[in-house]
């Protein structure tokens, strides 16, 4: 007797808040509807993953949740185990620690594997610090690049910043990047030392939070101001017009 293949589950990409705020202030109702119906999740951290789920759906029983932790310590061979519920017909959610999963986020490997296995991937609407910063910057939303983290070494970082500045001028392209939050103030110092006074710099900090700060000025103008970015998630954007 030939056994029928079970239907595959769907992988929902579920955005989370980007800090301590009421999730319903920044997340649409589709997020709550999805979380209400899903018990299997891939998360970066068990504790914060459960907290995010509870914040959106307080009535959901934590004991029913089955979480798979995906981070820098996860072995590649574990990825297939993570999507096993999908292969058995269960829907799953992929949560980022902050913002949208799969974008500047380790969850992209699970999305790639889902496509390889013929699993439907459903992205849900939610806050993306990259897009929100770009929207608010006043820079070129028609052409921009997210560069992730720049080198830690001071000389290498300076070279990278000058290269991004040149690229922005040559291609009329805004260049976005991030830094580990506790190094943000040093990053700002390094940026202002490396780029030309006329180059525009946008600093977008604590996006969607009550302490949100977003401002675009020329480098020469930033040098006259003092801002404290320590331990505050920040997107930096430079553009030499």
C-alpha cells in the first residue's frame, strides 16, 4: 500500500518589537493571529522568545510552546531537525530578537532551508530598523546598501568608511551600517574623523521606542553636537552628495 505524503506546514516570519514597548503599538493584528495559532518556533534565545510571544498573546500557554534555539552556537546539522515539524505538517514561526527575521538575522538559514524543502514561506509585516531609518533619513531611498558591521580594527574601519563614502558619491547610493551598541559612541567618533565635512550622516537610534532619535546632518554639523548612543541600537547612514 502506498502511503500518502503528509502536507507540509508553512513557515511564518514573525517580526518582533525593537525594544521595550507595547507590541500592539508597532505590530499589526496579523502577528497576534499567527502567534495565537502556532506552537512551534525557531528563536535566537528561549527566554526572550517566550517573552515576545507572551507580550503579543498573554493567553497563550507557555507549556504548549516548542522552541528551537538558533544562534552562533547552533550546528548546521541541527537546522534540519528544527524544520522537522514543518515536514510533518505543522506550521512554524521564525522570530528575530528584534525587528524582522531573516534580515541581518541568523534566521535566514532556516528560510533558505524551507525553500529547498518546498515549504511555503510567509513574511508578516512588522518593524525593520533598516527600512525605517532609510525612510526617515531623507537620503536616497531609490538606491541604498546595508553593509552590516564594519571592521573592528581602527585602520580597517577608516578604510571601509572612506570606501563607503566614495561609493555613495560615485553611485549616488546611501550606505547603511551598524555597530555593537556598546561601541556606538566610538563608531560615531571614527565616522566623523574619516568622512569629509560635507558628507551627510544620519543617526537613527531606538527606532519605534519612546526614546527614538533620528537626525540627518552634515559631518561638520555633527561635530558641534554631543549625543550619547551607548547601548542604544543604532543605524548609521552616510551619503556624499
